[in-house]
C-alpha cells in the first residue's frame, strides 16, 4: 500500500494540494501576481502528474482519486475566493464539490473502483480551471473587460454542472431500474 502512495505522480498531486491554502489566501488579498504563480504551478502539476504516472507505469485508482480530488478542492477554493470578491457567482463553488462527490460515489471510488468519467464532466473540470485562470489573468493584467465574460462563463458552468449531475443521476437510476429505460 505504501508503494502505491509513494509515486512521483502522487507527490506532484500532493504538491498541488499544498498550494490550495496559499492560493486562496492570495486571491482574497488580491495579490494577483503571486496568485497567478500559484495557479500556474497547480496547472503544470496537474498536466504532469498523469504523464508521470503513465511514463513510470504507476497509474492507480488511488492516484486518479487523489488527482481529481485535488483538482476539485483547488478549483472549489479558488472559485469560492473569487465569489467572496464578487467576481463570479457564489453557486459554482457549492456545486463543484457536490458534483465531485456524486462522481466519486457513482463510480464507487471509495470501494476501490476506477472513476467513471463523462465527457461533460471532463469538460467541466477543465473549464473550472479556465474560469479561475481568466479572472486571475484579467486582474493581473488589468484587462477588466474580461471579467464580465468570465462571470457569464461561470454561470454557464453552473448550468452545465447541474446538467452533468442530472445526467449522472438519471443514468444511475436507469441502471438500477432497467424497466425505466
């Protein structure tokens, strides 16, 4: 079990976890340059953790759960800070962890099963990072004209997250009740 945890990929995911509190604090303090650096480090670690796991044949269900859970926590905290600052809606940071919890439970990840992904869920996962990155970048560069499109995009993510959760719930219900197909 210890060797399953002690991989370069998992250490990279854990490094992203270590960025969550400083990133959130930097956002709330409106230290945009430092927040942008934290955000960039998180994105790079997210890109390379999976590549490392595949390169060294260390792909595991535990690693996948750690990677996705870290992503969900990072973007949830980032979106929550941006919502506190009034830059995006306050609903998105509530929905992200709910969608992740549903995804995890539906996949039965806690019982050791692989995560069952969906296209909409994957796109949403990337888009959560995009909305945070656009807002941080807009504030850093003084491109405030990007804040309105980012806010609209955050509302679209609320809608797509709700649709994704509804689709996952209906799929689960149909598979549990074959006569309802």
